[in-house]
C-alpha cells in the first residue's frame, strides 16, 4: 500500500484521501494512518506546489551550481553541505559522483543576486575549491511534469 | 447501371455507435466516457524504437508472417505469461491489429453455412466478419446474473451439428467480465465433446484485476483447437500502430498466413520494430497502467454504488456496464437524453448486441478529473430521472 500511496501523492498531493482510499480498495482510516506514519518516519517530507514562475510577472532566476570541495576529516561532506543548505535561497543540495562533489540549486530574484551569492557566500567558504554556475534558461520538465505543453485528448469521442 | 454491391455487406447493420458519433460531433464541449482505447500515450521507449527504425531506413516490407524477431518475442511473452509455447516459425502471425486476426481467422475456418457461436454483448466485429466469411452467427445472450460469463449450459444449448467455432472474448468489451480458470474448464469440456474450435480474443489479457488472465489455450486438449488473438493496442496503449497477432495450430495458421499475404502483405514495419521493444522492456509499463486502471475501476464502482446504480463488479478491460433498467427507458433513449441534457457521451449496451439492452458501457480510460466531472453530471441526471419517475 505504501508504494502506491507514495506513487500517487507524489504526482497529486492534493488528492482527496477518501477517494484515494476508494481507489486503493482500502479503508480511509488506514490510508490516513499510513500517511501519518510516513510523515513521522520522514518518508513524506513535505507537500509542495509546482509553479511555472515563467508564466507569472514575478522575476525569478534559477541556477545549478557545481561545487568542488575538500572533504573534512571525520565529517566527510556533511558539514560543508549543511553550511550551504542553511541558506534559504538554496533549493537543494545533492552530493554526487563524478567530476565535482556537490550540486546546488538556487533561486534568486536576478542574475546579480545569484552571482553575488556565489561570489560572496559560496566561494568564500574555506573548503570550497571551485564553483561553476549554470543559469537555467528554460524549464521544459520539472518533477516529472512537462511545463511546455498541454496534452489535449485527441481520441475520438466514441470508439467500439 | 448494375448493382455494384455485394448483398452480404449491404445487409450488415452499421455500427450502433455511428448515430451518437454524429450527435457528439455537433457538440464540441461534450465530454466522453465512450472511448475504447487507453488514455495513456505509448511508452516513450517504445515510440523511440519506432522512430529509430525509421531513422535507420527500416521502411521495407517484412516477411508475410511478421519479423522473425517479433514472432520470437511474442512466443517468449506468451510462454512467460501463459506457460505455453508457440513455434515462431509456424504458429504465429503478426496482423494489422487484433481486428485483422479476427477477420482472417474466421475467413480461414468457415465454410458456407457453418455456424459461429458468438456470446453477446461483445465487440462489434465478430458478427459482420462471420457473415462476410459465409458463416452463420449464432448469438448467445449472456446474463447479468452470471456476471456476463459464458456457462457450459448456455454453450451446450447453442451447439448444433453445424457449429464450427466459438468466439470467446474475455476480458470482455463491453461488459468488463472475465472468465476464470474454473469457468473455462467447464466450457472446454463442452467444446472438446462437440469437437468445435475457439477463436479466443484476448486483447484485454493484461487488463485483468482479479488474478492473472488465463487463456483457454492453456487447458488440456485446447491448444490444438484454439486460435489465440492478442495485440498491442490495449496493453501497451498502441491503438494507432495497428498491430496484433494470432497464434494457433500450424494447419490453421498456414492458411491464415496465406490469406494475410494476399490481403495485407505484412503488418506495418515501423510498428513491428516498436512492438519488439514493447515486449522486451515493457512489462513495467503494462503493470503501471493496469494498476492505474484498477484504481479508477474501484473509484467508478464506488460512485455507482453511491448513486444506487446496479452494477456487477467487472474484473477486466477498462469498462463498467451498469444497469439502467430502473429508469424504464431503453439504453439508446438514456444515452441520447444524457448526451443532450448533460453533454456526456456513453455507449448504449445495445451497440454490442441485443442483450446489452438496459445497460451502458462506461469507459474508465480517462483521467480522474474527467471521470469525476462526468460522474457528477451523471448523478445529477439520474437524480432528475428518479424525481420524474416519482412524480408519474
Ligand atoms: C474485444 C476487442 N477485440 C479486438 C479489438 C481490436 O483491436 P485492435 O485491432 O486495435 O487490435 C478491440 C478494440 O476495441 C476490442 O475491444
């Protein structure tokens, strides 16, 4: 049941829990309890809204920043990751394999704001060796959702 | 001028859906519960393989029976799902949809005057194809109280010394009924006793929500008298690719391949390459779609129960078949009024045979939002009908 609940609410966190229970062939109370348990266990970490800011009049700039760091003795990357993710403008911090260590995603009001963050805050951290900033020009797909087009139902209205 | 036409085709009734099609096309804002195809797109890796085959210039005819690689994958797939084996070289034909397989099988098996037993409600093509193949359709009216399954008694009663073939189509369109192993065993006995053949249309085999689908061909003594028909339309959301297949004993398949060769040459090449990918790497897609249909099926049944609409629990395909007899109108009348007053398109059960009278076919191959909107309108509509009835 957990996997199905997670698969469904990952796509639609606003689904009515009564409906969800019907769809899964379970009692509503069991679904509610399962979700509560998963929240408590930290499996479900939040319920967010996917927004295409491009379509609003609000200016937003997002960037991906590759960061190379020196791991610290006894701490590995955890300490430096924490120092970065504590900044509220940082959206995500991932430790990754490959040519660099941390992938940081960031949102700011302008190019300048993002650049300033990188040059003033990020690059100046002791353990940061180098950064490479990639500004996002267009989001085609985010969180499994295609942002650029609406899929119309083109099927014939009646087929045998 | 002389009459240019063949009498048999002229006398075939046009599809009962046609009339609704014309009304709906005048109503751009109508929503529909009337489709018989998946709402999913073909999985991308499958489409990609089709595109790739075009890029590589694979644009020629394939061998008549279909790409050997595809027939091998079909054979492996049936073995994996049903535990029986068909020889890719002699016992498998790749066709233009399950539709062509139905037509070709009937034409290769029937002699003039031989009878084909067709349990209804069922898909619309068996009866006309049987007629065009010079066969004589013998209809069994399946019963709501049997959950629209075929019983050995019904079959026995329909068999004459002219009976040649039984068309068996489960999971069923339009009822959503399935036949479980025990149901199949009971009718297999009758089939063997009377020495008849089966054309088993298993196009919805992957959409079975009550244990895995069992093919009648897997029962003892049945493989040699069954043409198993399946395809990619429903299980892999590939209706537009037009690809299906037939498997069966070499004596029949040999003739089917011959007819197919003259009538069609071969099934579409691009689709065949895509289908290889579907069979090789598509099991997870199929499972995910099945799960999603099942969730919507439960939701729909729940809402019908809340509305107090009588409906047996269908365990297959993507249809429910609620009963509307309480309203005292025909399926046609109900469907037309529903369309005109609430702008929702559903298919009257009678489009699938006279025994569909008093029922509607409602498809759940739609997004949950679409279903909710349509069901909201349905609730409003039947509340109004019940009020009208109370007044009279
Ligand atoms: C029961 C049944 N058989 C066969 C078909 C034909 O499918 P296709 O020719 O797309 O394989 C359909 C399509 O709706 C069907 O419902």
